[in-house]
């Protein structure tokens, strides 16, 4: 049994796969949402909220009249904070963003020279050799997308909007 285990562990790909599987299982055992972590880390803020506001924040929802602390517990830290004045009254707007993956496929056909340290006929030495081929590739970029905003007057929510992608 031990000999079999050691022979398996001598293969690098198997070792990496086993380590990844163990990390995955450990992460599943402690899968606490970010919202739950905010509640656990900020008991004093939770104590200051009304029962209705705390219940809404636990569900990830907000309402007009809710204090900033409730919005922080429900949605987290804003990605952008803007401050201003309306009719002499200071206001603050919190903006939330998320990222959407945008993938593109590139196809190229080419001929050229390149350095290849693993070219088999030259035992790992750098050697310039011609190549010709068809090279498909995929690139992924992440585009920021506005997911919500909250406006505060006197540290209370006066308006909010969300795209439903929280």
C-alpha cells in the first residue's frame, strides 16, 4: 500500500491533481459567504441596526431609510464613492461593480523563426528553427459592469438601484 502510494506521488501531475483535490475539499468545508463574514466580523454594527434592517441585510437587501452600516453589511464595500451637494445638503453615492468575462478567439497562420529551448534534436540548446503553422488562441478580458448604486442623505438611504447581478 505504501509502495503504491509512493509510486503514485512520484508522478508530478498526479501529485498536483491530488493537492488540488484536497484544497477543493477544504474550501468546500469552510464555504462562508462574504456577507456572513461581514456580520461575524462586525457585531457592533449589527447591534446598532434595527431588527428589520438586520434581517434585510442578512438577505442582501436594502431599503430607503436604512443607515450606511446596513448597506455595508448587505452589499459590502462600494467600488466607488462620490460625494456632492444638492441644494446645500451634502450627499454621498456608493457605486458597485462586477466584472463580466469577454472572450475572443484569434486565428493566425504564419511562418517565421523562433527560439525553442526544447527542440529535441539539439538537446535543449537554444536553436533558431523555422516554423509554419496554424495558431488558434483565446484571450479573455474582464469588463467592469455597474451592478448597483445607493444614494445617501444624512447617512440614510434615499434611493438605490440594482441590475440584479449582485
